[in-house]
């Protein structure tokens, strides 16, 4: 493992911790101001935070992929829009699922199912899927049963929303995998947040504000409390501004399945922070489900990592993301 791989792996580990804690912020903030308002404001803040970061890196000549030509700008904007649309759909499904009753830990583990979906979706990009992936999918389904089938009614709407959000995040990861080696990471991150924030403003106005004067007044008053701004600022500055930017930088040079394995630790951090901060506890059955899903994640990814490593030794510096 070279220095760049080690550095990027550490960046993704930090990303997982930041995102894990963000589930707590999403729970508190979403309950205070509404799901779409929380996502809209935090993404706009995330985009604004990255402007001075971008200028600082440019001044220090630390932006090697800074766009220079018209084609560079087109590719950057295209990448930002693709990542932003996928992120918008995913984060809003996730936020609504949390507000519908899913705990921080449960939401984290259901979201982590994207780790299984990334290599499966790779089939459509002509990337082969090993037998280990199919065993992992079967194991994850058993885990989902224990995690979500808590009563005779089966899967709850919140569970299904979180599984759909996992599909969206897997698509976002593949977009990042494609664009991050070709464009400036900070600029790509900034554009995807701006796109997500602007698109989320539509349901924010129609649902949270109830597209009425009285609805807007009630919506605005919710922002007067610290219980709204503390989670918003954490999610905007740390989860968006720091976390997703580290994802884009950290993924550059890593196999996407290896990167997604490291980021899957987000699920563990979400459960830990949900327990420490919110006092949320998982039942024995739910803990068993989480363990099975996480085992499936490891089963799906580790063999791919070894294969990618050997391929890299045989074929040199091909892009492994």
C-alpha cells in the first residue's frame, strides 16, 4: 500500500466518522425545521463553506485539476449536476426516512447497503461481479429481515425509503468514481451541494412552508432556536463541506468498492453516536441484523480489494477507483 493509498484511506475513515455523527444532527435538525428545509439549508451552507477553501487552494497552487479550458468547465459542471441530482434524491429519501421513525443506528446500517449495490451496479458498466457478491447479498437480506421485520406488518415505510436512498448513494459513488479523477474535487463538491440545495428548495417550499404566508411565517420561526442551527451548522460545515469533499478527494485512486468498504464504517459510527448522544438503543434482534449486514459488506468488498491490489501490481498505475 503506497502513501497515497494510505492517506486516502485515512481521509475516508474520517469521512465515515463525520457522516456517522451527522445522523444525530439529521434526527434533531429535521424534527425542528422539517426534512427538506434541513437538507436545503445545510447543502447551501456546505457550498458556501467551500468557496474560501477553493480560493485558498488556488492561491497556494494546490488545485492541480483547476479548470483551464471551456471543455474543462463543461466537464466540471456536468459532473457536479450528475452528482448533485443523485445526492439530492438520496439525502432527501434518507432524511424523510429518519423523520418517519428510523433510529440513527438503523438508518446508518440500512444506508450502508449501498456498499453491496456499488459492485452490482458495476455490472451495467461491464464490471464482473464475483460469487462473493451474491453470497453477500443473500446474507444482507437475512440481516435486513432481523433489522426491519420487527412486527407482523413487515418492512416499514421508513425502512423502504432508506433502502431506496442506499440505491441513490451507490449511484452517487459511481458518479464520483467517474468524475473525481478528471476535475477539481473541491469545485465538484461545491457544485453538487449547490445543485442539491436548489433542487431541495422546491419540496421545502411546497411541503415545509406549505406554499402559504402563514406556513412561511411558521417555518421562519423554527429557525430562531439553537436546536435548529447547531445540527444545521454541523451537517452543513462538517457533513457536507468537509465529509463529501474528503469523499471526493479520498476516492481518487482507490477502487470504488474498497472506498465504499471504508465508508461503510459510517454505519458503526451512526449507531455509536446515536447511543451516546440520543440514548437510542437497538434490540438484540436489530443488533444481530446490523452484524449480518456489516458481515455482508465485508464479504462483498475484501476479495475485490485483494484482486484490485494484484491487478495494480501487474498492470502498473492504472486508475483503480
